[in-house]
C-alpha cells in the first residue's frame, strides 16, 4: 500500500521530510537557500518549519515513534 493512502504513513513521510530538510539546511545552508523557488523550494519550506517549530516537530516524532512501536 502506498504512503499516500495510509494516513499514518503519510504523516511519517512528512515528519521525515521536515527532519531531513532541517538537518540538511544546518549542514549545507547554501544549497537550500539557493533553491527557494520551484520544486526544490519544498525542502526549503520544510527546513523553515523544522527550524521554527522544532519543539512541536520533536514531540510529534516521539508520538509517532510510540504509535509505531505499539502496533
């Protein structure tokens, strides 16, 4: 089953995208800042979400981890 049809898998993919983009922006910020527009702008926006809402994103990651372990 695709992650688009399973809501929990879709949330997991979005959380992983935000966390990965935030980490990549911290390591190599020049590449992310160059690609603010277009398709690659999604990664820049995800990095901004991860930077500004990091406590909430980390809480969501912990909740997602517990929900995956209890299945």
